[in-house]
C-alpha cells in the first residue's frame, strides 16, 4: 500500500515541505505522498486521531503545535522530551514516536557562517523552535545563550532549562552590541508587512543574524540586519536540514541536502550560493 506523510500547522499554505519530500521520494523511487494539512489549535487532538485512523506513516509539525502535540504521542525521543517540543513524528509499526530535528537542522546551517563558539548568542522567542535550537546550540558547545521573549516568564523557563539567561525584549534591544549571534525564532516575518520582533538599531556590524523563516528568503528582520552590516543566515538551511533528518528517520535514506537547498532557494526566487 502506498505510504503517505503530512505536515500540520497553521498557517500551512506557505510550506514547501510537500515539494521537498515529494522531490526526495521521486529521486529515490519511493512510492509515497506528502500533503499539507491546516490544523487549528482547538482541532489538534481531532486532527491527530484522524491522521492515525487514515494510516499516516509519519508527519511533521510546525507552528503552533510543536509543544501541544506531546501528550498525544505514544512515545517521545529523549531529545524531544528535553526540548519539550516535537517537529517530526515516526510511526514504527505500533506507536507514534515524536522527535525534534529543528535544532540540529539549524545548527548545521549556522556553521556554514563564520561562527565562533565563544560568541554570545541571543535567541528571540521561547516557543518550540526556540527550545529546539537552544538545546542544540548548547550541545554544540555554545555556553553563553540568552533568551528574549515578549513574555519574560517563558524566556526565564527556557533559560533555566538550558542553563542560560533571560532578558526582556526591551533590555535585549539596548544590549544588542554585546551579541555575536542573533537568532529570530518567532513567526514574525511570515508576512513582509509585519513589524520586527526587536529593533536592530544597536546591533554591531559583523554580527551573525539568523531567521528560521525561509519563505520569504529575506524577512524584514534579515533585510534590516543586512542594512546594519550583519552577516545574514536565512531559514533555508534549517528547513532542509531538519527535513533531511526527518526523511532519513522515515525511510533510512540520507537525501542530497545541497541540491535541495539550491532547489528551494531558486523556487523562492533567490540565487543559491554554496558556502
């Protein structure tokens, strides 16, 4: 029987996950399909059981469900449990098991930039993506990680969990010059007319500014960061990296990431540069 996979979230129309995974299925001769499913937060439990009933072989999870999906799954991988967020679900034949591939996917893309492990890192946001990325940064050797969030209590909670520190967005804006890496993890930027999550007036030239959003390729955050002389990292590398890890978990096959980065970048109207 033909296998099928999905990505759930809200919004979901912008997602290129179906394009990416179906391209990989075709390249490797796998008879499978991958579909986007828009799921409102109030409908998550009903949607999950519908996916199970219809025999989904695995699925990805994007905003805003990465944390709320946890109690619905049969098992949670140790890393996802520590992060308290899941972005990939695998059906092992009996159980639906949750993993988090966001953090490792992001760190892979970050190391394509001229990063230093000694750099002070500011993570903007404290949701599921921020949690996954913060844990991965810690495992990769970054020791000075600061979480800034609109709700300071959530920032403080994540900071405690990773052994970092927390700031209000206002305080982070004042001290941007102290950071060598700034990572934007919120949904601000999915629309080009949205305000920046934080003012970049005080950022220093040469700072690495990363946004996990890949569509558009250049979010308002990255456009402003580039104007300020920052080295910018868009979300394509993380998107392809986390997807490749999920694809391998589902199929046992490592797909060609560089080729996919080029395809995604070109599809979004950009020009891919292999760093």
